C-alpha cells in the first residue's frame, strides 16, 4: 500500500493525489487458480495501463512575483516577453545568429539564455517597448492571467521566475532594514502561480475521476 497523503480536510484530495494511494500492482492472488489469476490480470491490465498513462502526463506551472514587474525595468521586461506575440521568432533569430539548432533542446536553452541575458543588459536603452504606463500589482496580475504561457519558451519562463524571485528577495531585505528587523511589521512579497498546460491538467484530472468511477462500477459487477 502506498503512503497516504496528509489530510487536506475540509477539502477533498485531488484525483491526481488520490490515485497515488492506489497500488494496482499489489492485488492479492493467493488461493487463486492459474485461470483465475489470468482472468484477474486481464481484468486489471486496462485500468492499470490507463492510470499509468494519466500519471505520466506532466503538469507545468509558472510562478512570478508581480511586484517585480511594476518597476520600470520590470515593466519593460514584462512587455518584451509576456506581451510580445513574436517572442519565439525573435529567440529563433538569436539561435540562427549563434549557429544553434532550434530543434535541439540544448541549443534552444542556450539561445533562450543568450536572448534573456541580452535583454537584461540592454533593457534600459531599449526604447521600442509597448508602454504599460502606471501599473499596479493588480494590473500585472490581470495581464499575466491573460497570457498564453504555452507560447513562452520554458527557459524564458524559468529566467523570469528567477528574475522576479531575486527582486522579491532584494525587496524583502530593503523592507527588513527599513523596519529595523521587526519581522512582525513585514509582509511577504506577493507571489502568483499559473498552470502552463491547463488542457493537460484537465485531461489528467477528468481521466482519473472517470477511471476511479469505472473501477468502482467494474468491481460492483464482479462482487
């Protein structure tokens, strides 16, 4: 039997967590004839294969500190990445200039790093940036929620996460000094998380719910 996750009361476990508690390979076969064992395996196999496939669906998330993108540099970075519909094409052009192959994951990562490094170094001198104007954290949260994250290359998402996390760390240090070390006067920098591949998450959760229902119905027919 697998380890049972800690209680999430009063909220029910997600199907993706619940299924981790099932050990489909540990079905007792003692006192069964060879024919019964074969029938049991044949009965179990499609459920096991179905749940295994669902388990293998990888869900990616993306975390940022929205306060980082309210700064002048942050607003430019936000506009040149999240809001640029031609972002991937620009990174592909950088890959071509560097003699890298976009089809290679290793080269794609190198090109993305080069592109982001170049942005960080030159961002203050870049004038051709869509103006976000005076934005608050709430505005950044709204804009971030509207972005199609699947079109942002994975490495760029990682670099944006690291960049905003570093900003949050530095901001906390400044506030800590300002508060003269009084922790109770400080709040944590706001952090938001979005699922990148929402369709895959829905497929996984819906599939696991249906599998659980089908297993329950199948068991009732043989009991």
